């Protein structure tokens, strides 16, 4: 059942993104930023934890999870250090995703050449 919920949750996010892309003048960059902020807002209201417990990987592999991780890291930093912990803690939970993206992009750039 977890696989079905993961598919449904990720599918809903993707469908919303596709609807926005098809019906507005927003670019994929705008939609990425929108979903990152949406993930942080859902985390702020305590809803993203419910999505993760319900859908597992369906909620943790999409871009809104990056906003969730930024929020959770900032909140942990604030609880440990105070106001300065917001800035120092923000990237602690999301650093693995950032480094993984950089490594993947570097490997793709090594093996593929862009079209002119």
C-alpha cells in the first residue's frame, strides 16, 4: 500500500506542476521555486510530516522535500543555537542532496556534450 500512496502523492505534485506549466507563463525554474517554498510552508504547518509518513518516497524524492529539509534544518539550528542557528542549520539536512546534485551534474557534463 505504501507504493500506491507514494505514487499518488508524487503524481499529484507532478500533475499540479504540469497544470501550472501548461496554463501559465511560468518556467520550470519558477515551478521549482514554487514547490520548494510550498514544501517549507507545508513543513511550517506540520503537514509535510504527514505526507512523508503516508507516502514515504513519494514525498521525499520530489522538489518540495528540499523546502521541507531547509525548514527542518533551520528549525533545528534555531533550537540549538538561537537566531544565528537558522542560517547555519539551514543546509545541514539538505547538504547531501546538494552535493549529490553537483556530483551528478559534473558526471553528466563529463560524458555528454551540449547541442549548439
